[in-house]
C-alpha cells in the first residue's frame, strides 16, 4: 500500500525524465530511418538517376563541444546524359556536418547547420550550401515512434513530449515528458 502511494505521488512530482542516447545507438537509429537505400540517404534523385543524384553514406556521429557532429561520405553528380555518358559536374568527398540539435514535435531537428569539407571547388561549395539548407529544413530523427516501439511491451504510451536535447561527450540527453499506461 505504501509503495502504491509513493508511486502515485512520484507520478505527479517527477514527470520529466532524461534519456541518454549513446552515439552508437543514434547512428543505428539514423541508419534505420534515413540511410535506407543500400546504406545511402539520397538528398537528390535516386539510384536509378544515372547523371542527377546526390547521397550521403557511412554516417559517424559524435560531439563537437555543445554541437552534434556527423561525418559522412558524399557522392553526387549534376550532369547531362549524353549518349549513355554523363557530361557535367560531380565528385565524391568526405564532409563534416555540425549542428545544434533541438526538439520539435517529438523529433530531433538540426539548427545552425554548418558543412565543412577537406577540399574545395565550385561544385563542393555549391554542395556545402545546399546541404546546410536541406539538413536544416528537412532532416529530423523521429524519437516518439522509437519510444512507442521500445515501450510497447510495457504498456500504452499515451502522451510523449520531447522538450529538450543536450549534447554531451558520449551521448545526446533527451528530456522527455511521457505517460505510460500499464494494464
């Protein structure tokens, strides 16, 4: 009886919880949600568009101070198909994306996106600019759906609010407020 009373009091006093999401787990979630086409995330075109495509692959995630860092391999081409060959610009290179993660509608989004590359060219400068805009606008990691799947065997997740995201050296800290009904 005392245990039930304590749980009842705690349910009102401490609704927010912190979830530590290690970077290796975050890499796996990103791979499952975004890098779904042979380990690639197409930001333009697809594998059947021979001369007009852009994709990222091999993401590695860690911290860069208070920002999240994502290292990946970029491959892209912006060319015309001429007699079965591609005529135009294209390149493959490593890039490093840094961003401030934030909470929005139960997902992690990226603000203040910066894209850096070890080499430079006209094409690469255009890619960096387009990637920074695209990631800030379109990239999100769904947390609510992952939490629902994780807790499905324990009960019904009736409410979920991701209110804050913090970067630490080993993990993202997600501050969540949720209600789990165990039947």
